[in-house]
C-alpha cells in the first residue's frame, strides 16, 4: 500500500512539473506564434484584400471587442487616411472551419475582397474556394447583397461539386457583414 501511495505522489509531482514547464513554454512563445501566424497565414490574405494601401496593415492592426469576442482588425490606409479594414470570420465547411479574411471599404459599403486563410476542404474540389476566380465574385459587391449561392437566392456562383464549401464562405462573409458596423465604429473613432 505504501508503494502505491509513493508511486502516486511521484507521478503527481512529475505531472505537475511537466504541466508547469509546458505552461511556461506556451507563455514564452505566445507572442512569437501570433506574429508567425500573422505573417504567414493571415498576412498574405490581408495584403491581397487590402491591395493598394500605402501602409503596413499587419503593423497597423487593432483589437476590437464584438459580441464578447476579440477580433483583430487590419486597417488599410491611403494617403494616411483609413480607406478599408480587413478582419477574419469563420464558418463550418465540409472538412472543418473555413477562415475568411474579408476586406470592407469604409467610404462606400462594399467588399474590397476576400481571402481564405485556413481550410480543410477536399483538395481539388472544396479547396477551389481559394482560387482567384471564386474570390473575385465577392469584390465590389455592396454589403447589403445576399451573400448566398445562386441556388439559395443569392449572388454567388457556387463551385461545381463544392456547394458546401461555397455556402460556408458565403456564411462567413454574411457573419462578417453583420459585425461590420461595430468594427467600423471602433476603428473610425
């Protein structure tokens, strides 16, 4: 019986030390991981969506609280004045969540464009939502457009064989449009 208690105490101690070490490593690398994600995952989508800005929107980002959730908003500027913002929304696709970076013009309520940041869709089928031909459908559309596929009464031509993925992108854009007014109010103050 003493041996079992001794073994439990030793295992508990080892587990505690390992847990503390992992927590320390996570805290130590948190900022670096976030910077890498911004540079290599979200950065290319932000730069594509806010094409033509004369600042670095990755550096000129702010965090905004929207419905209890923190949203990172990238601000695109021309001649020193904000002209568009980009932020990421998500929706469930066929293989998992699809991350959509959407850019919105501040002066006229239209989409500056969208970019796909993350997805787990089927290669060659659902993954086609990342292609420029699909993404350009959204560019310049007014925010009050019905962002649904055409079969559902919307303005987006779905990718053949990837209706679920197309609907997921539309749902993410619709979600993003829904929180634009709150984001705009916090960014243009």
